[in-house]
C-alpha cells in the first residue's frame, strides 16, 4: 500500500512539472541595443584589423626610412626664454613635419671689473684706499668679506673700452689695477624641425624673439 501511494505521488509530481514547463509564461525578449538602421557600437579591442575603420586610420601611411632620409631639417635659435620658445613652437608647428626643442647653455659676459688685488691685511687695504682718495679717486670700495676680502673695487663696466679707460686712469696714478671679465652660464633654447616642403619656411615673419636668432642645417631626427 505504501509503495503504491509513493508511486502515485511521484507520478503526480512528474505530470505537474511537465505541465509547468509546457504552459509557464516565457520571459519577454530583450530589447535591441540600438534602433533600427543604427550600426552597433564596436569597442576598439573588438575591431577587425582588416575592417574599414582600420583602413581609415591608416589613410596616411607612416613614413619609411627612405622618406626620413630625404627630409631636410633645420635648427632655429637661440631663444632666450621659455616664453619665447613656446610662442615660436606654436608659430612653426604648422610649417613642419616634425618639431622638437632642446636646451643648451652658453657663457655670457656680464661686465668687466676693474680692481686692485687683495691686500695682505685690512689695514693695508684701508691705507691704499686713503692713498687713492688723496689723489682724487672717489669711486672705489674696499671689500670687507668673502672671497675678495681686502680687494679694492674700482668699478664694474658693461663695455670693455670703459673698463680699459678706468684701468689706465688708475695706473697713471701709480697703482697696479687689474681687469676681470665677469661671466655667467645661461640657458638657451633651440627648435629643431623637419621641413614640410622642399624649401625652408619664412620663419622670421612668424617668430618675433629678437634679431640674434639664426638658422642652422642639422641631421634629421
């Protein structure tokens, strides 16, 4: 009796499950990701390398080694400041196939210093200063500290001719002045460009950074 009841229960469960699978409501179909007539978006990683998008991206083929070897390159500079460099880069970029900048350093003259060399002691330096004053020299300074201590400065001049004149005046009074050229290391900036055409562009009409700019032929980069 028990076995018969168990058999009927299992049969009823089987029939019920079959009916549920046959007549249960189907889930609605997922809507289309795009409207009709609109192409589906494709990720860059999913693109076929031989498709139209890839060929459009390579519409202008990369330069070959032969193309690079036939390029002509120029260097323009030196530009004294980074602001001048940026303005020139903006002006020259449309005229070039490739463009870059580089920084160099140059030693520039700051002036010419006329002086009497350092004395062995401060007392001797002051005594020499009084001797200068007694002979009518007013423009001098006794250095009291640093590497040039006890030196007597006789002036800093921008032009070498003025420094030489001062040195000769002091020498005529019986002293032995010397002249030292003062320099400083300053950065300079150059722009290197590969010409867009066969002839160098008229860059002077576009770049306004002083009259000391020059153009040099360089190896292409």
